[in-house]
C-alpha cells in the first residue's frame, strides 16, 4: 500500500468518525459554571476534531499535486481571514466566545475543501 493510499484511508476513517460523532453526540456541549453565561459558550467538539484532521489530510494531498488556487478562492479565504480577525477582536474585547469562532471557521473551511478539491468521500464507494 503506497503512502497516498494510506493517507486516503486515514482521511476516510476521520470522516467516518466525524459522521459517527455528529450523529451520536451533541453538536455543542458546554457545562454550566459560575462564569457569566457559560452555558452559551460552545466548546471543543470531537466531531470537528476528526473533520479537521480528515480534511487537512485531503487538502495536503491535493496541494501536493496542484500548487495554485483558481480565481475566486483567494477572495473567499481572504474574507475568511477578515472574519477571523474581526471575531478575534470582538471576542477579546467583549464576547469571549472563542470556540464559536473556531467552529464557524471549521464550517467555512469544510465548504472550501469539499468545493475546491471536489472530494469523493471514500473514493466514491458510497458507504459514507
């Protein structure tokens, strides 16, 4: 089994774990503590962890083959960077909802990865 097939298998396992965690566990878990409105703060998500790991492997393999972004994707990623800068500023000054910013960024990067790489989950087998 060559290196690319191993990475595709790991990526496929990560995406399956993402689907499993998304179905069996809540999308957001945040225990209530004495911190002001802490019940509204999104926290770490295992589903997003496996999603980022799997999509990161797919993007790494894709960028090893193709070295450039087509037209509009630079603008999309630039706007995502601006969103993160503004969110970081407002989170630092007022909100303190850092995990929400991270989870939103994961969602936007997931869209980018699926649209840009035109990924076929599990090589088009359809069992995902």
